[in-house]
């Protein structure tokens, strides 16, 4: 089961946003996230809002997803206009899941086409879809490129079959270089995702996966430490003694190894878990999140954010579809962040990225802690001399602790 949604205040059925969203709107970008919740198999570690089921009845399922996604796009157009927000072309769009390529390619193309019709795209806008290496063919990638997609992110996770089996990933490792090669030939930028710390994974096995990912020469690599979330199948297996989790020290060793190998191969870190072949290859969509820009999330369980107002859609595809067919908001609830929460998030997000946090955005208590953090080797003293808080390699390992010090 995926986790319970956060609690919040009732969301208006007409979706109308508070007047506070207008403050500084001209200086913020707008991005689009499209959550496709369908997968062929639900992986044991996954706690996202995903479903392996194809059809829920009531004319709701994988093959009808496009109709409801298009309805929410039209709803978003109406809400943003009626809330008084200026028209803004999309800075980026990201199709995630789930497995977006589980729905027909023509449906992905229709959703993007409608989004472009409604909002337009900034020049050079980044448009990404995630894909399982086993769920896409070359002709699919060609169609996506022709429709305006610029980037594809493949869920590689590991190059070691035994590790993939523990994670319950179903793709064949040999398919990863094949699909990466197709995408590059077609002219799509490529990202690959890795996960470290699967139960029983050794440092040598992790190195095998990192070196394999580098050998494919993607434009971008994400490497996440596995978090065993309560309620997942993997958490239950660990509780029963089927698997033994990797300890924190080994996870740290895996991060240090990956960082070294990526840097040696020419990939620069720009966020704690993300590396790019150049500044231009950084994920514009991810950076929009970390810079606290605006985005609308389409799909069951998707989250949205506009200038400190957040809301999240109902999770199950059936009530999600029913609300849209009733021409009402699919939001389950929303929250308007107070000043302290916004400050905490601003520090937490900015501290994660290489660009760093400008010192003048910290409150006095946080600024007073920065010399001590630099002495401890957790933030870069040279950057601090330039009035920027930037994590060191050790600081990236202890990022949460650094943020606690800065916001205490």
C-alpha cells in the first residue's frame, strides 16, 4: 500500500486559489507534472501511488487515463485564469509514475499536445518522460521526440540481476544500454536512475552498477539511497527476516564511491542525489522544485504548488475520474504554508543544490551557526566567504543535520 496522504484543509471544489498566489507571480516559472499511476508490476520497495491493475470498472483504467488527464488540464487552465494568475508558458514538463510508457504513446502525445495548446512552452523547455527499459520500443521514442519530448529518464536501478530481483524490478539489464542507445540516436537527452542499498547489496555490486551507468554515457544520472518505507512489501520482508537491510555506514560508503566515480567520469553534482555531464544537462524540472517555483500536478495523487499553496489529488483513479467528470476539483485537500514553514522549506531545498543558499536568506541564528559548520567540514568555507552556504561532500552525507543547525 502507498502511504497515507498528508492532512490538510478542505480544498475548494471549484479549485480557486487564494489571493496570495498572485504575489510575485511574474517572477516565478510554471511547470507541469503528469502522474501516470500504472505499472506492469508493483515493485516491493515502491511507496508511490501506483497500480498494477489495468481496469477498475466504471470506465476507469489504463486506457481511459488520457481522457481524465486532459480534463484536469482544462480544469487547471480555468483555475489559473480565474485566480488572476498571468499566463505563463511551461518552463518544463515531467511525466512520471508509475510507468508513463505503460499507457499508449499516442496518449502521452495527446496530453503533451494539449498542455502546449493551453500553456505554450518556453523556448528550450525541457519535456521528460520516465520509462521502464522493457516498456518502450524505438518507434515509441521516435514518436515522443516528434511530439516535443526532449528527454527520457530510464529506471535502471541496478546492473546486477540479483539486486534487481530483490527490488522486484522486472527489466532485463541488457535492455538499458539498448534503449539508451536508441534515445541518443533519435536526439533525446537521457537520464538513468540508480538505487543504492538494496538488502544484501555489496559495495562491489554497487560499483558494478555505477560503472555500467557511466559506460552508457547518459547526459544525467540520479543515484538515490534506498529508503525502506513502512507499509511496503519490502518492509514486511525485512520484518520477517527474509532480507537484511544495508546499514547506514555502508550506504554512506556507497554514496562516496558513486560520487567519486561520477566526478572522475566528468559528471558534476548539482543536487545531493543528481549528477550531470554539464551545467546545460541538469534537470530543469527538478531544479524548478528545488527553487520553489510553481507547478501543477496532473493525475491521481499528484501534488501541486503555487507560491506557498499546496494541494494534492485524491489517490485512487476512480474518485479522481469521477470528480473531473463532475467538473469539480480532484484535490483531496490543501494547505497554505505559514511563514515559518516556508522558511524551513526554502533553507532545506536550497541547501541541497550546488548553487547553494545565499547567506542573506538565513535568519540571524542560522547565519551565526555557519562558521561552526564550516569548521566541522560540513559547508564550504570558500563559498561562505562569498556569502553562500554550500554543502561539502561530508555535508551532503549529513544534509538533514546541517539544515537542522541552520534553522534551529
